[in-house]
């Protein structure tokens, strides 16, 4: 249970940040996927108003970062000096290394890391390192970024009474597909029944024989949830906790979709939030003092500012561990967490 059971789908990030002002003050916060009129901007503006020590805003587009910084300087001029811009392309491991190096050179502690950036496409594309783009960006990119900031997260978790937090922005889209461990690049390979999409999705697409962007997206969002679970398995005793969050918002992810794709996406929700409303749940997960410890076994997924039950495959501890190992394999390195 959160400390504010009255918060709901219409609660705004502005309200949440004000409620948790004491928890935000003097914290070092990193947000990926920051752009104008986005969840990243809404989080950044709300957090900046509450005097963080450092606010790292990460994006692959300098112009977008500068526009968000301008908005912060207008609404919270006292926070301008706390903002640091970070170039980050999650589809490039080299860029991820450079971004993490910049942050770790600037601060000893990262109190909150919000892995917010994401991509949705319907036709196959690859990252700079040859991974399927949605899995490679939405999951592997954030997996590597988080690992490279682990020293700072662990230090933050050890130096105060508050846990360090890793917030992974997932989606109800995770219900489209479990992790296809036998076909993680969605190439149409045979997979066992437990890796098949749920019946209602199979009824639409039949047996997957080629790339399907919707399943690739769903798998990447399941991976976001399982990554939080895997981090909790490894790090709660060390003062680092992770939550997976569904924002329930029509974001600019749909920029790569055609008319049919947008029509399908529109049917996945009944109430589409503003950016400020959509960002609220991430800030509950990031700063609610009652969430310094996991509320109970399997309670790590939030939507509409409260805990919610994810699909069974998104809370499978064996799948979480298997995904962690697969992620290390795809990156060609092991991490001491």
C-alpha cells in the first residue's frame, strides 16, 4: 500500500512531487527520455520545483533537452543550476557508456534513476550493436545504463535511511507477450507454449512466422517489469529497490505507427492521461517514503499511483533471473549485482 491511497488516475506529478517534497529535496535524480510534451518533461518539471541536488536529464536530442531546461528555468529558476544535460542514445552501447561516465564523474550517489525512454515500431530495425531495436533499446539499453550507474545507486542506498530507487517505465502492453527466450528477436522461430502470446493475441495474429512489432514491443515491456523483479532479488538487502510502472498515457511513442497501428493503440485504454497525470505514478514509485521497503512479495508493479497485478509472466522470478542472464550474454559481460 502507498502512503496516499487517495491518489488515482487523475492525480498529477505536480501534486505528487509537492506531497513528497521532503523526499526530493537534495536528492540526485536521473531521468531518461526527456523531451518537450512528454512524461520525461512532466517528471523533470515537477521534480525541479522541489529543489533536488542534481537533476540529470538524458535524451539523444540536444534541442529537446534545451527546450525542457528552458521550461524549468521559467517555472523554477532556482533549480536551473541543478540541471545537467546528458546525451544518451539507448540504441548505442557506446553512447550509454559515455552518458553513464558523465553522470558518475559528476556525483558519487544516484538516489533515483527513472528509466523512462522507449521506442515503438512496427517494422524491424536494429540497434547500433545489432540487437532488435525495441528489445535492444527499451530493455537492454536501460539494463546496461543501470548497471553502469550501480556503484552510485549502491552508495546512495547505503548512506541514508531512504532506499535508492530504480524506476522502470513499463506498460500494460506487457500483456501482449511474455519473453520469447527461444525467439527474442522475433524472427518467427518455434517457441514453447509458455512463450506464446495469450490466446486473444494469437487469435489476431495466428502463429508468429515473421517479425511482429506489437509482440516485440510487448516483450520489451515485459522485460522492463522483470528487470525490476531481478533487481529486487539482488539488491533489496543493499538498499536499492526497483518498481515497474505503467503510465497509461498516449505518448509520442506512436510517432512511428501508421493509421492502423494508432487505431489499435487507441483501443488499449479508456482514459488517456495528460503528461502531468501520466508521470504521477513514476514519482509515487520514486519518492513515496512508505515504499522504502517492498510492501510484500511480488508487489512492485504500479499503475494509477497504486499497486496493481501484472500478467503472470511479468512477475515470474525464474523468468526474471533467466532474462538477467540473457541480458548479460547479449552484452558480452557479467555484472557483480
